[in-house]
C-alpha cells in the first residue's frame, strides 16, 4: 500500500477543514508513515519535530520501567525542545504559503 493509499485512512485536520489553515500538528500522521517506510528525510521535511517527538515518547516509555535521577528535568527539556521545533517549523511553513 502506498502513502497515497494510506491517506484515505488518516484523520483529517479539523482546523484545516473549517478554517483552511493548517494546525501545529498537520503532517504528523504522514511523517509517521514515512518513518516506518524508511523515508527519513521525507518525514523530516513533512514534520520536523517527528524525531524529537519519537525520542520523547521512547524516553517516557523507558522511564515507566527505569527510574533515575533527573528524569523529570530530561522530560521537561525534551518537551520544551519539541514545542520550540513545532512552533518554529509551523511559522516557517506558513511563511512559505504567503
């Protein structure tokens, strides 16, 4: 099944449907599919925060089983990093459309 074939099963962006403007999460589903297909550069171009989000999820999952010092600070730093990447990439993408 191609990426085009999988798009019919993906959830539509309500923000884009109603207002015609992409939201901060637009592209994450397609980027995830691209990562699982091994198209890493295309996934990054689709949604630049995909890899830091995966790192955050992996760290949180690992931290459920293994507790260690400064785990909260690491999770907080990864969260802030993701927020910054998402916001900067969103404004960059929106500036390309203007």
